[in-house]
C-alpha cells in the first residue's frame, strides 16, 4: 500500500467507533480529517437471519 502512495491509513474497530452514531462519526471526521474514505462496514447475518430480520439489517446498514 505504501508503494502506491497510501502511507497514512486510518482504521477503527467497531469497539472504537460505532458508525451508527452520528455524533461519534462527525467527531472522528473532525479529528482525523481523511482525504478519502473507504467504507467496508456492515451488519450481516446468515441467510436465515437476513430473511427473518430484513428490516433490522437494512436499518442498521443505512445508519452506517
């Protein structure tokens, strides 16, 4: 990654930053001031969970 010019990568675990919390996310962006953002977070489940609770998964992922 560094050889491609990406030397200052910033990451947070879900235990460090809950992406569903608007104020926490804004505070993170104010502090970190990233130039680019790659979002690879989601609430996921198996086939049964997804079909049993589709609205819950959709709601959580839209909040992220």
